[in-house]
């Protein structure tokens, strides 16, 4: 019976796969009990899938799924979770930024009775200040906005008990922000801390655009607060407008010396209100777009190949 399942999403990681396999095997040796690894190829265009097949041929504990195209990191993790058989599942990146050795500490916590053990970064080595700053601010904004308490500086690197994985698998939503859903489900959770290593090789797959997309996804999937923004802005601008009516009345009826304010103010007000309205429309759009995605009810991913021992 499989005890440990390790899920690893892979998108064009040909330079990392072999080294990752080597490090994972070292950890597997130290784990007592049967272990399986689920590699999820997220539509790689390099030789990643080739290496995955090769490793599977040699070592049947390594299984793989390959997507018919790139669906994104969160969906790859979702697919991995759909295929695991273990009593406990670990999710980690393929680029060795998440040190596999930490799995041993996580398992220790699991043995203590925790059902979710997430890895919390205490530092990010060699990532540029802009990314660090954005990540730092994002996690703190999310904490303020979200309906659930999401621990700061945690990514998808974590361990989850089968009970938690089953709940995640039963959630039908298509927009999957795993670390948010993981916090949302509850259960006994704890952190283990680690220093995030730099990538072993290859380029980061999260471009600025993708990271921003993930961030918006996180906020929209966990909070309805932005929707209220329109209401608040509306109240503020109405208050300003009422004050201005009184000002104008005062100048017209009592203080006749002051000339009435002219075009500049009107132009500014026009642009300001116009942009506030567009912003609010955009926010509405984010939510409606997601409703549309959910309603279409398409499969979350399409699989083109599964390791042949299935
Ligand atoms: N990844 C993926 N699909 C994507 C982008 C990334 O499966 O569309 C995988 C990638 O191969 C890696 C993990 O997700 O294993 C994290 O990606 P990356 O290292 O680029 O992100 P970061 O470390 O900056 O969070
Ligand atoms: Mg990385």
C-alpha cells in the first residue's frame, strides 16, 4: 500500500528532472513505507516528457501524467492530486527551489497528528528585490482581503493528509488557487520553515504576467471585498458631490466675490469618475469571467498520456 505520494508539476524542466529525481530518491530511501511520485507534465515543449518516460521505465515508483497542452501550474497540481494513492501527499516544484529534504520534517509533523503541513519561506535567496517586494506585499494584502486566514509566505510546497486531498478533489471549481483552497478546508495545520533555494537550472516559468494573474486569481477566489469597492467609492464620491453643491450655493448666494470654479475641476472630476467606473467594471468582469468559466463546465485539463503501468 502506498503511504507517500509526491506530486511534482513540470513545465519545460529538462535541465532539472534528473537532478530532482536523484534528490527525491535520496529522500524516498529515508521514508519508511512505500512511496510514489506523480510527475505532471504541463504540456512541456522540451524533452521533459522524454526524461519522465525514461525515469518511469527504470523506476516504477515514478508515475506520470502528460497534459495535451499547457494548463498552468495550479491545474497541474490539481491533476496530480487526482491521481495520488498515498495516505499522505506532498506537493513540490520541479526546480529544486523547494528542498526535497524538508519532506522528512513535514512527515514528522504529520506523524504528530497535523493534516496539513505547509512550508513557510523565511528567506528567498537570490530572487530579485522586485519579485520579493511584490510577493511580500501580495501575501499581506491577501491576508487582509481574504475570508480565510492564509499564512503569509507560503507557496504550494506542502504535505496533505488523504482526508484533505479527498476534500480538495471533491471541490468542482475550475479556478484553482491551491494554497487558498488548502487554507479554506481547515483541518489541523502547521508550518515548517525553510529557506527558499534558487532554481537549480533553467528559467522561471512564472513571468510577471503569470504571477499577476495568479495573484488576482487568489484574491478573487477568496474574497468578495473588491466587489464592495464600487459601493465604497460611490459613497465617497457622492459625499464629495454633496459638499460641492453646498460650496457652490454658498458662493452663489452669500460670498459673491469668489468666482465659480471652472473647466479644470470639471475635467478632473470627469476623468476621475470615468476611471473609477471603469475600474469597478473591470473588477465585476473578473468575477463574471470566472462565473462564465465555471458554468461552461469544461474539463479542467486534458490528458494525452499516462505512464503505462496504470
Ligand atoms: N509550472 C507548471 N506549469 C506552468 C508554469 C510552471 O507546471 O505553466 C511548474 C514548473 O515547472 C515548476 C513549478 O510549476 O515546477 C513552479 O514554477 P516556477 O519555478 O517557474 O515558479 P516560482 O518558483 O517562481 O514560483
Ligand atoms: Mg521555481
